[in-house]
C-alpha cells in the first residue's frame, strides 16, 4: 500500500475482510451472554405473555408446518441474517471516524465511503433470504388479501414458480460475474482499490440462500395447504 502513503490511516484490505468475518461472531457472543444473564432473572406474567406471542409469530419457533429440512434452512438463514445485520455497526463507527477526521483534524479518509457502500451492498445481497423467512418482502395484496387462508397459501405455491425463475437466474448470473471478477483480479476504481470479487461471491451466496429459503417456504406452504384441506373436510 505504498501508493497510499500520505493519506493518513488506511485500513488494509485483509483487515477489512477479516474484520467483517469475525466482528459479528464477537458481537453475537456478547449478546448471547447477556441474554443468558437476563434469563436467570424471573420473568413477569406480562413478559411471559409477550415472549409467547413473539414465539408464535416466529416461523422458526413454529413446528406446525415444518420438517427437518425446513428447520435447518430456516435456522441457517436466521443466523446469517443476524450476522450480516451486525455489519451496520461498522458503517456507523466508520462514518463517525470520517466526520471527526475530516472536520476536526482536516484529514479526510479515502476508504470510509467506499468501505461502507460496499458493506451496504453486500448486506442487501445477503439478507434477501432472511427477509423472505420473516415475511418482510413487499407484497402486492390487492387480490391476495381477499382470498381465504387456504387460497392464500395456494397462491403462494403458484407464484413460487416466478420466484424460482428470478432467483435461479440471479444465482447463475452472479456466479458468472464472480468467475470473471476473480479471473481478472478485479478491484474498485477508487484510490483504495479493494478487491471486488468477494462482493460478487456474496452476490452468488445471497442468491443461493434465497433459493434455499424459497424451497423451505414452498415445502411449508405445501404442508400447510394439505393441513388446511384436511381441516375443511
């Protein structure tokens, strides 16, 4: 990084990727430890009721329409979603550092903005499966909301065809992008010049997770559709 001398402190590329890999694990360890401490404190009746309602609304906590495969996929996507979400802390800290360096010491950085928008882009690519798991994607429900419960599930099964066309195309295209980027050792055009192929790899990984999340949802929808049919008989 000799060409970056004179710019002040610059995060090495290896440190950036390494920190993104270990930082969420550190945070999740401390969060889990604090959660265990709180569990040792008896809950009030209101807190128990709130926890019960939360678990009933959590697709991972529900065993009504799940099997071993869907539980495994859902737990994996839930873990990855939380892992990726914790990256946001890095952007907050980095931009705070940039503001201090720019306006207090008159030494603006050359890496904070690029590091942050790459981070946000990777978050967007990797959290599609988490959003699908928790029903956070936008739904046009003009017709959907008027259907009975079994009709809604049936509509979800039918429209999953279009979902898989999109997600499989995204997965195939992003794999081609990754191979091309890795082959040419592509870097960003800014002065920092960090590697671009990890971003393309996460684009493929996010698409793969989205396909797996779609498979899990389709299986659960089919199981639920059958259960609702048995109830109505």
